[in-house]
C-alpha cells in the first residue's frame, strides 16, 4: 500500500520583512486572489457579484503563464468520448500518483465550464457544423482538445479579463507583489503586499485568500514560463504553514524551438497531434523505438526519448517535421508558430523545425483537497500554484487550463455558499507584528538567480541521479546561506528567497524519491517501484 510521506521543509522565517499591522495602510475585501491567469480571473468570475473581490498581480494583468498556452483545453465532447475515458487517460499519464476524486471532478465538470466560456464569448475554432473542433495531443486516446488556433490561452484570458474588468465588485491591482499570507491563530486574515520596488507595504485583509500565482518554471534557465513564474505562491504558503506536495515532478515539454536567438518558444503538442513527426539530426524518425504511441506518447516519455537521441547523436536538438502538410492549413491552424518560425527563417511548410525539450510546467505545488482548500482556514490554492493530485507524476496535455476553470469555479461557489459568514468575518483588522534583526548587505540577486537556474537546468532536469542532485543541493545551500538573514530591499530579492526555498525542496524531494516515475527519472533508480516506495511526498515547514 503506497502512503503519503511527510517531510520536513526546514525552518523558515515566518515573514520576509518586518512589519506591524498597526502602522500599515490597509483595505478590506471579502475575497483576495493572487494571480491574474485563467485560474485567478475565473475564480473571481465564479464568485457572487455581491462579494467584494480584489485581484492582485505582480506584473501587468496580461502577464502570466495561461496567456502563453497554445494547445487548448481537454474536454470529452466527441460522441465516442466520455469523462471516463478522459479520466483513464489522465490517470495513465499521471503514472500512479493522481488523486482519483480530484480527477473525477476535473473530467465530470469540464463540459459545463467550457459552456460557460462560450457564454462569455470565447471564440474557439469550430467545424463546418459549428461544433467545437477537436484535436489530439499526447497520451489522449481521443480527439478532445478544443482550441483557438495556437493561441488558446490568449483568447481565453483576453475574454475573461474583459469580462472581469466590467464588474463593479472586482478591483484589480497590478504591480502588487504578494509577500506573505497574514495569519492569526492559524487562520488566514489576508495578505501582506508591496509595490514593485518593495518599498511600500500594504495589507489587504480578507477572510478568504486564493493563491493562483502559477508555478516555478523560472527555477530553470530554459523554460517556456514567463519571468514572473518564480514560485512565490508556494513559498509564501509554506512560510504560513501550508503543505507543498509532488515538487519533484517538473514537466519538460518535448518540443520547444531551438534557435540561437530563442530557446523558450513552445511548438505546441497539437502540431504532433496534426501529424508532425520527430527526426534526429540524421533525419531519421526515432519515436517508434521508444514507445508504441510514438510522437503521441506521454510527454515525459517523448522528452526522455529526445534527450537520449540527442545524446546518442551528439546533438543539442532534434527536428519536428510537419512539412508534408499544406502551407495554407499550417498558416490557418498554427498562425503564431508559423509566423514566429518564419521570423527566424524557418518555413514550417518546407523546413524541419529544430526543437529540444525544456521546462514547461510544475506538477507540484500547494497541497489542496478537491475543493481547493489548504490546511490553513480561509486559504485556497488553484491552477499551477496548487497541487490537488490531478496531474500525478506527469500532467496530461491540456488539462491545466481546465484545472484552473473547474477548481476556480469550485472555490467561487464555496464563497457563494458561505458569503453571509464571510461578510461577518470581513472588516476585522488583526494585530500582527514581525520583527527580526536583519543584516544590511548588498546582494547581487540577478547573478545568484542565474547560478540557481543554471544548476537546476544541468543537474535537476529530465534525467537526475544522486550525484547530480547532491551537487545541486550543495550549490543551492551555498546560495541560501549567502542571503540568510540579509534585509530584503527589493521584490527581486524576495523572489530569489522564494526560488531558493522551492529549489531546495524540489531537489530534496528528488533525492528522497528513489525510483523513476512520470517526469521524475533517476538513472540510479530507473525502475518504477510500486511495492516499496512512497506515494505523494508532502513538505511542511519546521517538521
Ligand atoms: C502545448 O500546446 O503543447 C502545451 C499544452 C499543454 O501544456 O497542456
């Protein structure tokens, strides 16, 4: 029987900065949401219109990971498809670690949430019969990905941000950095924030706080994630006493453009779904040697196969070949990819596209139940920031935007059901004070961040082992001790602390998991060990 294993995340300062709520500017809300991606905005739209809601985001509202999602959203709409087939595929990709109850919620509530998106006016591609067009992505047994060309995330985000911006009950504050959750007696009271420079602190008090701040792709130097994905949500949750789960499972997307001037532009899996094949640097197809599903095998399998092929042939990339498709079809179906590649002199209707795997998604995050609740009363997490068990050890393609919708709405509905009680709790100002003696010293956080990203990419990537992980841990510990106790002077410094906190736990989890499973592959433990090893690995600060 596999069990959840609890591990100590070590001692954390409870807060990153000194403050006293007596002296802070503040505002009251019923619900505060950290993050402006699909999960955050849809949670706000799903909450009642008489709830006073604040969305904060550390950059501009349109800067997030959801906007960059190309492929689409998985939903079982084909007449031969069903939520139970979607459930089966999700569990198969998740390699034994999915939470079945959470996955059931995901697949069963997909259709109604997509219908809501259509009502908001999201313009998904449709066939001649005006039905939503369905394509295939890796490890799906059916065509079930709805899309808007190859810019699905942008279309959904633009529409939802447009809708939320018209609501009188929702306030949006950009360039607002969430430093820490304010808690009193183990209950969430709101969030401590600062401006971009870290010079002006402000408290937002609310009985309900939702973390939808995305993942931690920026731990890696090569990632499809935007600069903002520094894992702040998971780190602040940990400091406040929440649990983090499945951190060792980092997804590497198999096909990211490999060009001297750009190595983080995604070439959607949907391109393989439409028939693209992978070729090594001799022009030979190779996926049939690795998996019967070939190019549409689970994402972790394809990434490892490419990695091995690159090693065998001494190359730093392979090729994606969709040149057999009609040029007009490619321009219509994949306009973003077509034009981006063309800007680098690659005509995808004629040329092979050089690609290599790179970091893409964090399966791990803040542990929640299937209602988005964490172990801190009033604190919820959703989207990539959360880990509710739907992805297990390897996320099934196009389940991530869906997760933000299904669980965002579940949180919004709970706010609706409990609004009377939330309104009673709203308006109470807690007295919280944190004082620590800090050392004042300049730190070069940019070069420290680069060093961290370099070692994570090199040693904690697609393939790991005891030696690479121990070396990474040593370097991360060194970086941590360089900034230990140093007074925080800028939000980039706060991000660095958050990144180092998470990186050390990703590595610790990867060391503790002495087997290979899903996206976690260890050359010293290449087999999956269902008999003797652990299920999910859960961290909590201070034991
Ligand atoms: C892609 O378009 O390949 C990415 C889709 C996803 O990450 O689910």
